[in-house]
C-alpha cells in the first residue's frame, strides 16, 4: 500500500487533544505523527480524528435474528426463552448465510466507528451437528466477511460441551456448537489458518461459560492458550446462572473462576453482571477486562454491572455489541452511563473527577480495555494500525464545541450521522457515514435472510 497523508484540525492523541495534526500512513500503519502542521494540498483534510473503536464481544450471526424475539411468551420471558428463539434461527444456516449476515453486521460496526471486532464464535458444525470437512468452515466465512468489509478481526473460537454445570449432557439445540478437547484443538489450528490472509488478525479462545465446560476442560483450554492470547468467557450474566453455580459448587460464578483459573490481563469476563462486592473488587484487581454489552444486556433483561465498585478499584472495561440486535457504538457507551444513572439516581457516574467529561472518560476506557481484550492497541500512535475515525464537525450535536465536548455530543446527543469517515489500516472503508460496499452487502444479506426466514 502506498503512503497516505491525513491532516486533522484536531486529533485525539494518547496525551490528549492536539490541533493541526498530520498523520502519515505506510503499509497500513501509522508511520509518523506531526503536530502544529498547517493543512496543505498533499494532505487529505478532516476536522476531528479519533482512534477506531474496539468491539470486544460479538455473535455476528445473531444480527439476522434481530427483532425476532420481541413477542411475549406464555410465561415470563428471559434470556432463557430468548435462547430458544436463537436455537431455532440457526437451524438452517450454512457458511454462505453466515458470511452474508456477518458482512452486514461488520458493515454496520464500521459505519458506527468500530474498527476491530472480537468474534465469540460458537456456530461450528452443519445443521445436523455433523462437523464440516474443514472444521473451520464457519470461521472461514467470518474471515471472508471481515476481508470484504475491511474490519479487523480477533477470532475467539468457542469451546462448548455441556448444557449445565457439572458436565450436564447437551441439548438438541446445542448440537452445532459442541467439541471435545482434541476436536477443539483442531478447530483452533484451522481457524488460525483461515485468518492467515487477514492483516492484524488475532486468534484467541473462549470457554463458552462455566455452564458449558467442566473444571478439567477449563484447565485444558487455559493450557492450550499461547502466553499472550486473549481468553474470553461468558460469566454471571443471569441470576439463574448464579443460583445453578451455587447449587453445583457452593460458590458464585465469578468467585469460582477467580479461585480456580489463572485469571489475569489476558482474560475478558463478558457481562459479569451479578457479583458481590468482594467478587467485584477481586475481579478488578485481577487485571481482567469486563466485557460490557449494554444494548444486549438491556434487551435480554440481564441487569446492571456494578461499575462504581469496579472502577473504584481501577478495573478495566470495554464494550461489545454481543447479540447485535442494534449495532451502534455511541449507543453502547450512552447506555453504559445511563444504566448507572438509573441505578444510583445520579448523573455523570463514569466521569473521572470534578469537571471531567463523561464521554471522554468512557471513550478512553473503551479504547484501553477493548484493545487489551482483543490483543491490539487502539490509539493514534506511531506503530499502531491506521484505524481512524473522523467525526463531522458540522453535525448539529457537535457545533461550537471542542475537545471532549465533541465526544459528549457524539455519545449523548448525535444519534447517527456524526461518524463521517473510517479508515482501516489506512484504507478508507466509510465515507459520508456510508460503507463503500453497502449496496452489494445489503443485497446479499437480503437474499440470505429471506431464504432463512421464509
């Protein structure tokens, strides 16, 4: 790739907002950053530059079922009734449908400012549960969607073997997810091969949950992970999960995990919604990232993460789109703050100190925590991938503002339209808020979804 020269009137660098910033991109990475540089014809000029955002938790295929679980059942609805809708939806999906739906999800992520996605991937086998000839057939479909859209991919192949704590036999709806340890090792190796052509791709692993793995399997999975590979796990998302874990082990999920696994900065504990104060402080002290997905957690009725105690201990967090019922980076950050406001009947809960910007604090935490969880730093800094977002300074929510006030306007007031341009490794993939391949991707998504739902 030839070099690219960008000029921003203001850019959010690691040390803060800086005026008149020139960024030179070479071979997909930021090669040089100069400040105090006047715009010139050699530069492509923009107003407001930010690092691309990391989306640390996604199930891309669930984008296709968005809205299908919004009908009340015969009894109280919950995550567990939603899960039955999900099982039915995946019944006919093959690699072509997976790629088409994932491309739609990744397109929408890029249009909203996400430039890397952590794909928590557990839909592995054919509809009848038979492994594909290539065990990474579905992972290759995700890689194809990432290549087509341009998004960076951290793939997290999921180990899933049981229906409940203590190694309970899996159900019929889970047959497409299942592996033993040896089969999972083969899947992971082939998944890494499927990602080989993608620049900056990362392969981690993910024990699905304590419900889906035994202690022995969890230990084998941790031993399988490379020293720096991300390890993600669903944990303590639902009250029933907590009750079932107590009945099985006498301990709550997060407490059990911290006592029985070497949880450290490699780990991302997704949701971790239901914790005691002791668990919350211990999790923060472990260095693990809390993977928070406010839109999905609200949609599923999960509950609210105990953020005050967690942040008081210096805990790290990031955001994810999870079920992809609505893909909107600003909305994830907005709901993260609004949930805490509703819980505590206060305002600006996530701001750091008097006079601090709430949007600025959230965005910086999301960049740091998400980058840690996905194994790739998110920053406008020399050596980093040139994953850059520009905001439209003429958007009504951003007019006559500066610095972190732009972030407050984007997150809390702008809705769609504030994200103007997105570069991934210096390649422009979004202009005027629209992905360059939108028409073709939407057309293929429409065909795939029509086939699945009719």
